C-alpha cells in the first residue's frame, strides 16, 4: 500500500476543517491523524476554535491555519466559518469537515484519497446528480420524518444516496459554496447538519454515503454503541441533558423547512417517549422546554443549555 502522503499528492485540492470547542486532546488526535495517516500538510488544515480551546500541542496548532471565533456559535456557525476559510483558497475543490471527536469512531484511515479515487472512478450507484457531499454515515427519512441509519451490505456499490448525515467526517464539494449552500448559523446546535444536507439536495447536489466507512462504523451508530465508544473520552448524552433541549426544539424547525405536519406529529409522540424514558429530571425539563421554544419558533443558543464538561482526563 502506498504511503498516505503519496496517495494524497494526487489530491492536492483537499483542505481539512477541524471544528473544536474545549476538546484540545481529541482535536489534537484528529489533526495528528490528518497529518500522519491521511498525509495532509498542516497548511491545508483549518482549525476552527469555537470560542474556547485549541490543540493540546502548541507547535502543531501554530503549524495549521487557525480560525478563532470570539464565542461559541455552535457547529452550524463553526463549520460555516471553516468552509468559508477552506474555499477562500481557490485551489480547494473539497473541504474535509471533521468534528473534534470523530477520531474515536475508528473510521478507515487513510480514507480521504481512497474515497476521492473511488468517486472519480465510480460507475453506477449514487445517482446522476452532481456530488455535493460524501458522508461517512448517513440516514434516510421515512414518511413520518424518522431518519433511519443506512448500513449497505457487501454487495452495495461504493456510494449510495442518503438524505442526511451527522457532520462526522464529511467531504464537501466546492459546488456547495458556488450554489450558496452553507450551514445556517441560527440553528446553533441540533439538526443543523440535517438542514445543511437537505438544502444541498434541494440545490440539485447529491449526498452520497461512503459504504466502506458506513460498514466500518455500523456498530457505533446505535445509541448504545455510540455511548460505549464515546464514554471513555467525553461525556455521553445521558451526562449532557442540555442536548435534549435542542433536539426537541430544532426538530420543529426541520419539519417546517423540509417536512410536513405529520413530521411534527411524529416528533411530539417521540418526545413524549423521551420524557418518559429520560435518564434525569434535567433531561426531562430540557425536553419540555425545547418543545415549548420549538412551537414558539425560537432560534440560537440558550444560555441555560450549554456544554460544561468537554472531554475526560481532567480537561475542562
């Protein structure tokens, strides 16, 4: 197998964007993987620090292109700033978006050059639309508005179309910028990624799932699997009840923008189950508060619902 850096020499048009908020160790691990395994030079990595944090290695942080935002504006605003920075370089055809905890999911590595090679040589599968994004794990909506995880089997082509995905580790084509599709900052957190991918598709761009990566991380796409892999490194959802506020609130925005009244009805029924099964009173209150604010069409960050512990091992 050729060295990762040599493989990426065939794709000098990639700029990575790593978004972090108070997770210096995890973000540092992602950047080190990009450099040492993917073969990206530090100058083609944009680190977006969402108000607080950075990397655990000051020399490495000085080597990459760092964008420091004055306050935490959420993944919507952070990835928007990162995409704008990446595509400000006219030679960048692809931005590789990476959340700061994506390294714990053990995606295939090196991955980027291999995905672009497969994309260039694909024949069949993935539809005929111009590609707007290639995601590592994706979902499709049913008629109710429930987004089910997609795990293609070994007979599937290298890429299959999906509706939405979490940010994870996603390649975004310059065509997204050219068609004016960027993350919408008012979402702050929660379904802002779904909204972005649905707007990509509405603009006539395909969202493709990298089937090799999807199979590799299938076991961690369930709630239990995700908790198991994240818990040694950062708090899980049960330890961060504030997340429930944005899940409850922002789904109303998603349904209004991209769904139907039946989506909202399903969300209310699903939220009732979440309230019943909440792991704490704080999660229960956050869900109910989110439902009320969703009906009231409220946007943006809520000061009562923010991250307090970012990663394990004594980091803030």
